[in-house]
């Protein structure tokens, strides 16, 4: 498939904006590392060599302690197993992840009460929270949930906003007027109150929050798509397509949308930022994902409650600042690279 020369020009322009281009690759690396979080942060071992056999517990079924000659049938404590193998000259060994804790595990030291400060010896590099759970583990897994949530929200809201906005701008008339009134009413409904009411009736989960935010978030892009489609509808290439007998669907999806896709692309990074902030805010207020789901908002709430545990607040605030700054830099570079004024001449 050949790429349009104009698209190649926009991509080269994006690559020339070093700050946004480097931020894009750093942010992409963060996403990929979070998706492979079980290989980096996990209470399960990566590899266990026992009696000449190799076991890969990370993505498999739980292995009971009896598998490795221990006297219990529940899942193996791999940190304890590593210590046992290290003390025995048997040739058995355990390869643990860099952070050998999962985001739900409570690690209570014999002489320490949570929250505990960062410790290299215990591999709590960002300390533990008020429940003894590793802060770094909850940061990484919380980032994965937040980015998946924001991308899913982006797809749903953009699908609705682009479809309805394009239809409003293209067909106009009564259809346009009806949806204008609907959107005006829709935007006056306080979405936070709706979430509070729903949270008082049912425990909100990932899908419920996604549907609620998408239910109210599709209007943000609709007005812009309506204006741009209304403007493109009057251009010569649309009139030519109608003259040749092209249907409404073909005109919208094959002619109009490709000419305004640059606008949609520039909105995407900022929509991702909005999704992350929205989920974090709801979790902070207690109306987001149910505990013990890893969440940046829940960590922020713990940091506010335990001001002496500075490592909790510093870790989550630092992670949020880095993430939002990277996405903002990418958004600015995309907006500048896809700016239609750089690549077209208006009449």
C-alpha cells in the first residue's frame, strides 16, 4: 500500500519536531513496558530450575508448593523458594523479576509497619502504601489500566463524535437542528452527579465508568466535526462527486473525512490525557474503580491521608507529571505537523 506523499510530508514534519518525536517513543516504551509488567513486577518467578526441570510460572497456572518439594498445596512463595534454593547446594535456582511483588500483595515486615519508605534491600524501590503493597507495582499496573481506559474511551467517543458530527454537517436541516438541541441539553447534565448516583446504587467497574464517560464525552468533538463537514460540503470536489452519482456514505467516508482527518488526529493525544485525568480524579474522589484495583487516584488519596509517607505522593505525582508532559509534547508536535495551513492553500 502506497502512502500519500502529503501524509509522508506530515510524518517527516512530525519527526523533525524532536521534542514531540522523542516523547512519542518514550511514551510508547512506557506503554509496552506496562503491558509486559508481569515480567518486570510480579510475585511469581520468571524461571524456576528444579531437579533438572524448568518451570515458567509467570503466565501459567498457579504452581503449588508441593511442586518444588515444599509442604503446602497453595501457590508457591517464590521469594521464600529463592532463599531456600540459595541456602542449599542442590543446583536449583529461581529467577525473580526486578520487583518481586504484585500490586495486590501485602508485605508486612517483622519490625516495620506500613507504609514503609523505599528500600533497596527489600526491593521496595518506591516504598509501600498504607496496606503494605508495593507502590511501584501499583503505579505500573495503575498506568496500564489508565492508558487502556483512556484509549478505549478515545475510540468510543471519537466514533460517536465523528459519526454524529459529520452527519449533522452534511445533512443539515431538521437533523442538524434536532441534534443541536440534544447536545445543548446533554452538555448541561452534570456528569459527576450521575456517576455519584450510579456509584451509590452499583459498584462502578471499568466498563460502567467507560460507558458513563463516553455517554457524556462524545459531544466534545461533535461540534468541531459538524463545522468542518459543513465547510467541506460546499467545496467543488463534493459537488463533483454528487454529479458523478456518489452516495452520501461514499461522499462522507471517502471524500470529506480524509480531508479533515488531520483535525481528528490532533485531538487524539489531548483526549488520551483527558481520559487519564478523568479516571484518576474519579478514583481520588472514591467513585472510580473498586478497591483493590491499582489506581493512581487511590494512591493520591493515600498520599493525602498519610502526609508523612512522602514517597507515596512523590511517586504518583511524578508519574502523572511525566506521563502528561510526554502526551502534551506529542500532541503539540502532532498538531503542528498536521496543521492544514502548512500543506494546503485555501481559496
